[in-house]
C-alpha cells in the first residue's frame, strides 16, 4: 500500500459519541501501585500515545506497524496503546472521538496535549511530540 495515498484517509466511526476534545486527564491512567511502590510508579510515568481505530479500517491497519515500532523503539520513554473501537466500544467512549483512526497525545501527568484524526506517519508522530515539547530521545 502506498502510504502517501493513505495520509488523508479516515474511517467512518459508528460509535454514538460526539467529536470533541477533552481537556481532562487521560481516562486510562497507569494502574495503581502497591503502597510501597507508589513512589517508583510516579517516577516511571511517561508520555502516552493512544491510537483509537479498528482492525478492519484500512488507515488503521497502516498505522499498526508504526505503533508497534514506536512501542518497541521508545520502551520506557513512551507508552503506546491501541484501542479497537469496534471490538471495545466502552474503552473508546471516554475519549469522545468522531472518526478513526484518532491519535491522542498525553503528557506524563495524563493531561491531553493534542489530537490528530486520520493516518499519521512515524515521522509526523515524532515531529508532533517534538512540537509539543516532549523529548523522547
């Protein structure tokens, strides 16, 4: 597949949610740590990229290897999560998305920094983190 052709592609979303940006914290924060490990858990907080899509959506499928590479290449520096909105609607609802794929960029404290709708290349994702002032290297 020529990814240049897929840059503007998005899939229609069949969830009954409003397209809106949330200024709230990440609805899926890191799991709570045991009391003795709380300080360690706070120290390990890293920025988070959440991609909401579906396994049968063409631009979402094109994003899959990019997300896998980012997850591998930035392990310990960036959390990368994929939510299949067609398989798990309840997990997608708090994000209030209007189309897929949608990428949501969260700061280490869980604050939403930015959103992007449609296909997003690896270079564009890394440039967005840089633009947001998040250093991953």
